[in-house]
């Protein structure tokens, strides 16, 4: 029993206090790494991105778009490391997640082999749920410029 108390006092407290910084580092690593692969044309996702681009923006040249999309991903990663850039990081992450989820809807032949059976590319996209989960502790630690209001202060009189 004493071992469990020690675990609670030390390990769980450490994990709780460091969840947001570790999430920042993890998101930086993933976005920076995957972005650099796109910038230097080594990304295994390049074909899927090019195919999606042909559907959504056929006027744009694929190689140029891939470089800029890679730069966008690198920027997302860097923003997660910069103190006070959390709001921007969360915003651009949201834009990125919408863009990268489009193949699930627009390219079902690439992303689904059967109903609720994703292809490898589909699994690659669906794992973004983990990225969303990692962003939660970061968003939860954003420092507000204004003091927090009490929950319920915007309710009509008598309902607080």
C-alpha cells in the first residue's frame, strides 16, 4: 500500500504536471518530421496528397503544393514549442486536421477497403484522433489574458 502512495505522490504527480509539455514535444516531433519529409519529397503520403489535390484544387501544381504543405506542417510543429503560441497552434492544427481528413470522404477507394475497414492510408488519417487528444492538455493549459469568470455568470438572474 505504501508503494501505491509513493507512486501516486511522485509518478502520477510528475505525469500530471508534465502532460502538456510532453504533448507539445510529441506534436512538434510528428509535425516537424512529417513536414520535412514532404518538403524534401520523401513522404509516403505524397501520392495521396497529390490525388486529393487533383480533386479539390486541380489548377495547383502538386510538387509545389507538397512543399508548401510540408512547410505548413513544420510551422505547426514549431508553434507547439513556442510559449504563448498555443492559440495559433491549435487554430492551424484544426485547419490541418480538416484538410487531412478529406480523403476519408472524397477518396473512399483509397481510404476504405470495406465498410468500417480502413486501408493503410485510411488508418494513417484516422490516427489523427490521437493528435486531437494530445492537443487537449495543451489547450487546457492556455493562460487566459482575463481572469476566469465563474461558470454560470452569463446565465439569466436567478439561474446561477
